[in-house]
C-alpha cells in the first residue's frame, strides 16, 4: 500500500547561482485512499495545483485507474476526477498544457490475462478545468508506450518504447511528434537497445535533451542514457552512465543547470531504494538529496513556481 507525498524546496539561493543546495520544507503526505497509489505527475494550472497518479490493487495489476486531485494552496487536497477504461490498466499519467490552453494527459493502457500483460497502447485525455476529462482515446502505434510528452514551439514530442513488462517485444525507443496530441508522426528510431521510460526537455536554442532509463534483461542491469539532438532531431548523441535510475524526470533551471529526480537503487550491496534529487549533466547524475522514502517509490512530478521546486512522488516507507 503506497501513499503520495508532496515535497517543496526553496530555490532562491540556488537559482541566484550562489552554489548552495536548496533548503527543503518538511514533506507531507497528500493522498493514501487507494490500495496502491503511484506514478505521479504534478502541474500548476489556472492558479491551482493538480496531481495525477494511478490507483490500483498493486504495483502490477490489471485494474489501474487515474486519479486527479487538486489544491488551491498545496496543503488541502480533494479528488477532482477518476478516469477509467473497462478492462484496461491505465497507468503513469503525465500532464501538460496544449498550445490552446487545455490540460492534456497521456497514459499507458494495458490489458492483462492470467496475471500477465498481453497488449498495450497509449491513451490521451483532455480537460479545460482539471475536473472533467474526455474519455481515454488510443494514440500512437499498438504496443508503443508514449511515456511523457513535452511541448516546444507549438509541437509535442515524446519517446515511446516497446518491450518490457513481460511483453515479448524486444526493447526499443522511438521519437514521435504531434501538433494536436492525437495524431503522432515518427521522427526517428532511437539508438536505445534497452529503452524504457524517457523524459525530454529543451534548451533555449532548440536542442533536445533526453533522460532515459535503460533496462538490460540479460544480465539484469539498469543504467541511464543521456542524449542530445538538434532539429530535426533525427541524429542523436548518447552517453551511457552506470547509474540505475527509475521514474526519470528533470527540469532546466533558469541558470541553465539541470535538476533531476529519480529512483536511486543504492549501491550494489546496500539495496536501500529511495527517491532522490540530483544534479544532471550530459555525462553524469549526482544525487545530493534523498527524500524520506523507501521501497516501492519514485516517479516524481516537478514544477518550478515562484522560486520554489514542488515535487510529488509516491513511497511505501510508511506502509500505506
């Protein structure tokens, strides 16, 4: 049984480029009403906070629904919506704002038989108030999971991956783009032989940066690849880093540095899984703050607001 946590960091000193680490406020639990509450995202929209996540019976189960909760101040939260699709496990919701001002949520949609996943395809849903959402609509190619979408200059971009989760497809990653969030076009197949979850961000000059989790099944090993590309984003440079990551997310700070959040599996002989905040560069990930967390944890939403970093994540260190 997992609960959701909200964590706020004051970034005033760090954003002023003085080199100090941020000073955190105490983290606080904001939701635990589902049996398993996990895989969060967070957004500030029309003056309110919205946090999205999956509710299900367990980390792996065929009954996932997407809960949306809202808050005016980040302290008091209430349910705003519950999105479901009969017979489909919805999970890993990621929210963004379209060029015309709507909320857009992409999520995975999987079907299980006999306790194993047999098929998967991404879904999208839209809202103008965070409370009423369109029914989940299939997007992209069957078996492709478009994990997170980032908008840049009127276009949406995201990396979809195939394989993993017990499915028989060989892992691979693909870069897609869309003008409306519904019709997606392939940009290129990426050189990611063990592709998994990937977050994209953009630098001011249009360079695209990717933070990608790599899952090698034989031998079982996790690592990270950080990639970069310039328009039209068909040619990529990748750096593999021996850091086991999960639930990757990062932001580009106003001073140009990259601030990441990830699951940290700990060193090989001390498997103390936590959710961490880290400095990320083109060839390194260096955690500097570990949230009070443990066990099944991570998948952070990150928002910069008024010189503060707001982070949502889930954790099992308190049981439910």
